[in-house]
C-alpha cells in the first residue's frame, strides 16, 4: 500500500493547476445515462473515483472512453443492465447517482446501498422519498434499492427537501428532466457542482430554471441529446492548496480557481490572516504575516464546506491563539484529530466541536489516513512540520486529488510517493 513521505518546513511558491471537480464530474457522468447521443466532458480529472464511475457505467452497458492526455470523457450508448452491484457501489457513495437516471429513462433500477468514506451515515432516504413523490415504487431488500416507475414514466411533482442534500438534489434533478410535467425542487442544494450539472443538462436539451438558487424548476419530458460540457474547476482542491500556501508561509497561484466557488472559505481564510486575491487566470494566495485563530462552522454552500474542515483544522494547528471548529454536516468527521495530535497539535474535541490551540511548530511523525479529506489534512500538516512525516493509506487521497505529490513538488515541497 503506497505511502507519502514529506520533509516539511519549506514555503511553497509557484503555480498549481486546479483540476476538474470530482464532485461535479461524478453526477455529470451519471447524466450520460439520460442522453440519446454521446456526452463529452472536458477538463476531466484522472482520479480513482472517476475510474470507479467509469467501471459502473460500463457495467450498465455504456461505452465510456477516458482520454487522459486530452482530459476528456466520452459517454455513449444505452443501458443494457439496470442493476448497480454492491461490488462496485461499495467503493464510492456517488454511485447512487445512477438511480434517478436509470429509473427515469428505463422505468426501473436496482442499486446497491452505497459505500464511500467512513465519515458518517449519510442516508439515502431523501433520494428515495423524492423519487417516490415523482411516482416511483421503491423497496429496500437485501441491501438493494429496488425501484420501478408504474407505466414506465415518472411524474413531475413539487418536492420540498426537509434538509439540504447535494446528492438528493442531483439525483432528483436528473430524474425530473425525463419525468412527465413540471417538477419543483424546494430547499435544493446550491453548491457550484449542482449548477454545473444543471448547465450540462440544459446543453443536452433539458429545461431548467432557478440555477444557483434553492428553488429549481424543471419542465420534464424533453429528449436529451448529445452535448459537450466543460467540468467546473474543483473548489475543494483550490481551497486545499490555498491552505498549503498559508500553512507553509508561501505564495501560490491557483490556475483556474474561481473565487465565487469558494463561498465563505475565502472569507474565513482572510479572517485567519491569509490574502486571497482574484486574478484573470485564477486566485493568488499569500500568507504575509502570522496566522491567527478564527472560528468556523460547516454549512451547506455558500457556507463553509465540510470538505474543507480537516484542511482548515490542520492550518489552525499552527495559528496564534485558539479556534473553534464545529462540524454540522457529518457526525464522524474528526477522525483526523488523533493523527494531528501525534504531530504535536493541541486539540480538544467533544461531539461536533473541536477547540484548536495553535502551537509554534508541528513535528513530523508516521500517521494514518482515514478518509479523503483527512488524508490531505495530514499532508498539509506534514508540509509545515519539522522533520519527516509518513502518511499511510494514501489510496484515500487518490480518490479526490490528482497528482497531489507532483503538484506540490513542482512548487517546492519535499514530497514523494513510496510504493507499498
């Protein structure tokens, strides 16, 4: 099993290209199930999760071609298999996003309950209840969601989400495009990845209003056709490299990053003493003076992203003063805390809140990654630590960060991947 070795203490300087967003690419790939013609996605990242979704779509019978040199994904053909099996779905939670498209286009689907990072329960009940409001009949048996649309068609409906859910919004948005009549999604998630999906669906011929708001209106019944769509830059990768610049006292230009997609992450970084400046090609991030503690609470977009919580905590471990970090999205997302403490961090946590008291410096140590964002938080800590840090179980990292050690090495980090 691969490991990453880091010798810290070097300020980073230079330019980092921001890849296409994993969290946008996965629902976009699932949208390929809806189209009569090929869907071509540009700016496609090369990630383990993309490979898993490719495997799943090919299992369904679609032709998926990933040109890594050209950074394109081409998805075409019709589904011949309507079951998404456990052996594939268990690897990645986003696999459940094939449920809505399969049900809407083919009238039935059998999808395993999903897996993914062990950061909380993340139930799919909102997906199921929403599809039932669109007329689906659903049973959960033997670990599978078995769904059918009476008469082979879903029907438009007004769906009010009791809580904001990115995945449920994406699944129902895709299903509504082929449902008969109008669907309104109220209290819909507003993440940039949802807007990216909606824009792609419109390129395919869907009729959608309210993009970027919490109220989406979809006029169903359209035939979705071939389209080409650029995947939006990854805001979480951008935020991560912003923290890398800040924690090392360096300066990085984040090529392609968009300030509006960071939401309150940019504001919180500025509160902590980090300059975040927009340029015509991306963002420049600089730590000119010392870091200072700043409190944060995770919230749906445009609030502070839960996917940035671990990285921000790593940053706060070397800030002056104290900061309180409160996690409101997932109940088990502090698994990186004991590993940061192995490196000398001072963190007390209880329930959903952690108090981080900054220390002058961290010390390198062997640490273990437990999930995707936790793994990169340990890389960030290693960049700032004295001595050598070994991050184990980096397969988590490969799910969501493209060529992370190469990108960091190119801007001055002493980092390398060690084969397992």
